[in-house]
């Protein structure tokens, strides 16, 4: 194999060629080889090499390729062929998630073959794939070929199998299930210090801080050009990602957060957006909006752009995942003395925690019914996990000089510290069947590093290194770990029910409209009561019944 240092680091433009033919970019001979059972030699390598065709969302084709490289020819794909005898042949489809689904659906309804392995992100698409008969049940394959260490991971997330299960059969697996890092409150600490304030711990304190951030000139420029809180409201007021206002609703609803189905005291699922506590939060947000203490264009702004209000030095608080600290670090370009710090989210008035949506996987992998090399797939999949476990080929990461480097006797992960430094490097974890490299428990890695525990895997080493290169971000992960029990998975993750298929879009539009109208002062808080009544009458009650029938069947 070529030394990884020999591969070009230079970024290069490339042409992505894709169409409706989802069978990949290889030759017919390569594609047909994946339909025949492969044989592994004594060295753990398939000889001759086999090809597994996959599909991937085009805008997930991240990483910067060198000259002559692309999604199918790069250091990661070459290493897979050399070590495992497996060629991963990827077709890039659609510009975003919606376009990707369109491409899959065109193949599903047309005469084109599906790839051997492909990710699916929506439960309706999963149901359609199963109904089509063009994907395979993999229960026997899981039993025979999934390594024990991966079975242990999947056993922790049994709910991840619900969407891909029908009539007792399993038609796919979740994409690298793990509890994604929780959201934390990200604050301009220098503003708190200047105004002699402490980070807020409840709704009243939150109000006092955002008022002060708006009215007391925290940036000291003599202008009224700052405000307290940036968030997104162009969805259902629960982004589950960044610029998320959901904790402000949870302050009055507890576990029944907007957009999510959670159990009530009787064990039945209820829809959080209709919980009566939301009315109190909406009234509070309306008052803050009227006073200019919050981002005024929230309802028309996506999560990332809303977060950028912090980067631009306008907002003092937003709520997001710990990595978002790195994303807003450029605030120092407009405020050189800016200091960023992470805190836990506020509590309910009764002292109980507020809650947020938990993400345990991003999509599911499904398999062509004619794909016969499931053992080879699980060999590849397990190989990808070596970096998370710190075993095999990937003790420090995937590729030296790309996602890590050894400088002297030290392993470094910040590419600007490589020898020589690298800017915008190729990201090997993105050049796989998944969007991101598998992880086991990111938050735990940072908590262990904080306690000084020995780092053995690459993810643990990265966490330890972050305390040197980005301590504010690393501390955010520790805060998230301390509050991991406040993350709630949406307990309904099945195919849309019959009434949902007919009425859900209308109900969601109604929900978004009334929430926004109340916050913007176009309707009184009493409009929430009318919304709940109408929601129930226009299909909500029937949907709740159907959701609970589904829940009973899978639980």
C-alpha cells in the first residue's frame, strides 16, 4: 500500500456524475460480482476482491479530495480494497435529503436496480421499500454475521429496529446507533462578567439575563445593537440540533416537548405540542419578542443562520450541541475579547430538569433483496468501528495525515498541528457507507478525559486532545454528559398512521402557524386553546389512538 503521506493533500474540484441508474459507477462485471457469494481467504481478505454498491446523499460527499480522487477513488476506498478485498462503489444521489428520496423513489417505481446497500432516512420510505418486496429481511444475517461487539451496541437501542420491522421480520439496521451529544446553553461569558451576572438556571433568571443583554450595552459600543437569545422557529420550535428553543417549552411541560410523542402517567403516548404548559411558554416568548430581547426573525430563519447571530456578535445566548462552540468561535473577529462558555439548560420552576430530543441514529441501512454478500458487509462495517473501539487498523483514527498525525511521539488531531500543517483535509469517515464515522459514546469519552482516565481508542484520544486545543468545546461535552438523562427519544418512530397520511401535514401547518402568531403578537395566548381543540377534532384524536395501537404492538 502506498504510504498515506504520499497521497495528495491538495484540494481539487471534481465532477459528480450521477443519474437514475443507482447501481453505482463500476463496470457490469463489478456490479454482478456483488450478487455472488464471496469467499474470504486465510488473511481475512476477499480474493478476488468483491464490489458492494451503495448510494449516498450527494451533499454528504464531504471531504476534500486530492488530484485524480473522488468518492470512489481515495485513500479510504483504496485501504478497504487492500485490507479487506472489498470495493465500495458509490453513486451520489440528489443534492439534499428530499432530492435523495426522490431518486430512491424513482428507482423504486421504475425498472432500475437498487444498490446493494443504501441509507433511508424517512419511515414512509422504509415502509414503501418493505412493501415493494425489493429489500431483504436480514434477521438470519444479523444472527450469523454481525460481530458480537456490534450486537451489544444494537441491543442498547432496541427502538431503532421499530421502523424497519414488519410482521416479525427485520429489514434493515440503524446507522451506527449511539446517543448523540446533548444540547447545552452557550453563552457570551464576557457579557455576563461585564454586567456582573450569573448564567441563568430557571425561566425568571433567563428573562433577566436576556433583558440585560439587550438593554445594558454588553458589548460596550454605546449602541443598542445586541439582544439576549437567538433561536430558530421556522420548524416546530424543537430543532433537536442548534438554535433550539425547546428547553423553554419544557420549562412548563416537562417531558412533553413540542413535536415529540412521550408517555403520560398511564403509559400512553401523547403529543407534546398540545400540552397545556406550552401556552405559558408561548406567552413568555411573546413578551420577550415584543421587548426585542430575542431574535426578531426567528420564525423565518433556519437553525444554522439563527446560530450565526451569535457568531456576528449580536446575540448573547443560544442552545446547541457542544461542537457548536467551534462553529461560533469566529465571534472573535467582531469581538476580539469574546469569551464563550457552556452551561446546563435551565430548570423547570419546580426544580426538575428541562428536556430535549435525543438522537440515537441518523437513518437506517437497507439491503437489496438480491444482495448475497451480507457477511462481507458486516466485515466492512465492523472494520469501520475499529476506530471507535481502538482496535485493528484504526487505533488512532482512519488515515495518518488526514484525520490524525503522529508528530514526534505525540498523536495530534488538529490538522493545523500536523507536520506539515494541513488545511481542510480529506475526511475519511465521510467516505464510507455512513455520513460520519461510527461512535460508541462521545459524551462519555469527554467525561473520562476530564477525570484523567487513560485514552485507548481514537475517540478517547480526540476527547483528551480537545481539552488542550478547544477546552471550551470539551467542557461542553462534559456538561452534556452530566445531563444525558434529560435527552428523550421520540417514542413514535414508525410508519405514518393512516390518519397521519391524510391529516398530518395540515395539523403541522396549523401548529406552526399558531405558535408563531402567538409569539409575534398576531394572536393572543388563548389561541393555543383553540388550536388544541381543533387539532383533536381534525384528526389528532384519531392519530393518537393509532399511534398508541402501534406502540402497543412494538412494545
